[in-house]
C-alpha cells in the first residue's frame, strides 16, 4: 500500500480540518468520500478539498471496498457505534475524542476493534504539539531530574453554546479531557486520585444546564507526582495553553503561541499582540502531525501512537473529576472502575 485511501464521517469543524489535512498536506493519503447528516456541509468540504464523492450514509462509506481507513469526526454520541461498525467492516479507524460517555460503550467499541485486528487511533492532537513533546522529552530523559509537580493551564476564549454544553458531557468531558490526556502523556504514569474545586463564574446559564465553567483539579499520580489542571471557559485575551513541570534538577515550561513574535516598546509600555484565539489556529501543526502518524502507522504496519486505552482512561478521569466536584471529596479512579 503506497497511499492510504480514506473515508470521512462528519464534515463539521474538526471533520473539515482533517479533510483539508488529508487532501492537501499528506501526499500519502487520498480522501475518496465524505458523509455528514448535514449534506450541504459535506458537499462544501468536498468541493473545497477536491473529494470526489459525497456519500448518502455512513454505511455507504463502510461498504466501499476501496476505502482502507475511516476518520470518525461526527458527534460524540455516534463514536462508539461507528467504531464497532467500522471495525466489523475491516477498516482502520481514527476517532475523535471522547469515544463515549459510558465505559461499557467504550469497552464494547475497543473490543470490536481488537477482535477485527484493525488499527485504532484516538484524536488527542495535543500530544503532537512540538512544545508539549519537548516537555515530555525533558521528563523522560531526566533533563530536569525527577518530576515532582505538574501544572497545566487551559482556558478557552469563550464558552461554547448552551446547546453544545447540554450534550457534551460537561466541561470535564469536552474540555478537560485533553488536559487529562496531556497529564498522563507528560508524566508517563497513571493518576490514582483526583480532587476538584469548581464553580460557575462565567455564565449562570451554564450552571443551570448542569455544568460548571471554572475549575482547579488536583491529580495524584502513582509515582508520587502531584499535578494541577486549571480550567476556565472564558479568557478575555484568547486561548491560554501553558504547561510547567518542576523537577529535582530544574523545571521546563511552555508559553502561549502567538501569531507573530513582534514586540512594541514605547515610553509608556512594552506590549505584543494577543495569543492565537482558539484551537484551530493554535494547534494547526499538531493536527497535521497526528494524522500523519495515523497514516504512517497503517502504511508501515506499526502501532498507533494514541491507542484505544488512551481514549478510555481520560474518560474515567473526567468521571472522577465530576464525582469529586459533586461530593466535595477526593475520588480514586478505582472507584469509577468498580
């Protein structure tokens, strides 16, 4: 196989990103077909990316013998079922996170992929960001000694629509889940216990919808590292994405990414432009790198870099974080599993 032939299910914001990446930035891939329940959206992406076919259903993509792999970019409630159906069709799978909000559904989907012997990669694109990869390198190589403290700051420029919040599973599932994965990725170990302090400080309607918009989450890892994740649904200055790891021999940290490196100095102040405003701009390169990793794993017959279990554990962490917030106490991940 010299080129991976791809079908895409979902033509929304992230589906369009992957379609453009596979069509224009990865010569080793070819998108043959795309489907979305909103057909005009699929037609628009197909026209923009030169995709030759707009399918009438997901089943049509799964039945196409020319397609080697499927990118699942549809709504979360469809992910687990589509993983199972795609695996049964004998096609490799890239699926956006989260797999599902239910552990039995996740387990059934992962079992189907394992039984079919197809490759599965979960869409935690931040692992492929060069800044975070450098932090991981410093930890694993011992460059900063033994890691002791981890601090992740993740703030969005504005909250999503209430219609999204009501079906997303809440902030821990739709936002913090990336930070849960990043914590595991950077430290290279598993979290045992989570404690959440949270509030509704951005919009009362978010609380009325059963969610929260501001939180600090404390993580205790098996190896003794203590981590904190700081989240807010709203940062007036844009997309705030920072990490610091403190170790026995030093520390490593990453700052925000900016559209330019220019700095203006005057007699009254020194200033620069605001950081990138949201994830589409901030993580452009990481989306390319993650999809290239998936394509190459299939072409080279290697394991994917973000496997099914990597999609399951952050969901367990999100459930523990919510339980901790609801009950006002630390929650061990084993409580969720049991």
